[in-house]
C-alpha cells in the first residue's frame, strides 16, 4: 500500500510539473529549458529502461571509433552486438571503457576472456574520461555526424544504436558530455589482467564460471589518443 501511495504521489508530481506553471512560472520555465528531465521522470515512473544513465559508455565507444578512423584505420563497431571486444581493426582489437570519475583511473573487466585476444592480434584498452555537461559538450548525435563526415557507414551505426535503445530522436542521444581525454593502454605481458592462463591447466576453479575484477590504471604507461 505504501509503495502504491508513493507511486501516486510521484505520478501527481510529474503531472503537476507539466500542467502547472508554478510560482512565477518556475515549473514551466524549467520544463521548457530542459524537457528531458521531465521525460526521464516519466520513464522511471512507468518502468521503462533508463538508458540515459550510462549514455557515456556508448558515447565513449563512438568517440573511440572516431579517433581510430581519424588515424586512417578502418574500424568496425562490435561492442553492442555482444562481441568479445568493442572495436575491431585489421591489425587488432580495442576494448573501450568510459568514466566520469576524474581523480583516479579504474576499470571493471567483466570476464577472464575480455583481455585475452585470439588470433595473436594486438589488444589495446581505451579509457575515455568524460564530464557530464547536460545540454553542452559532445553528444551521440554529434559523434555520429562526425563519423558520417569521415566516410563511416552511419546507417549501420544507427541500427546498432537503435537496437541498444538509442534510436534516432531519442533524448539520450542529445545528452552532452565533455571528452577530456582518450588514453590508450597496450595490453601485453606487463598489463595487470586475469586470463585462462592464470589458472592451472587453463581451467577455472571448480564451480566458478565467470570472473569480474577491477584494474587500477594509475601508474601504468598510457598514450594520449585524443
């Protein structure tokens, strides 16, 4: 009953924000200035998936593709189709991690295979450091437009975005972030990681099917990409 009452209260508040101008028109001004805030309240209330909260993850992968293509290297986006790595190039793979934390560099690795490339190809980890800017900064739409200017097949990218919940016209595609840096870490023998070779006979301990761990990147050698 209590949760029902809270739901009704939330519903009433969202409706009031939309129809009531508020004191001195404050509600109406806020709605017109940034309708996406009101829309997110609605989505959360009716139980829709809120993709906006991690929009910078997708934005980071797109920014990474742009940086690679600008170097004249053809790149294919794989991260949203459950592939092992986010970006594939003729020479190797790129795993992309994004963060809005500025005071330290940590990334979460979601399996023992994520930093263990096949085929003898090279693997690099790209860390995109963002700052949330609301309506300012770079957006998904901005980067898609840049990729189109670079000759990338954005029809395919838009299809991938739509499948991930970022269809054209989606409010999340206009969410702005300042890109402070893209740092490249080459994943080699000296990079801290867990692979199948970390276990006796290349087999995980009995009863363990998957491993997730955190890597501290502070102090590791990196190259600034963009």
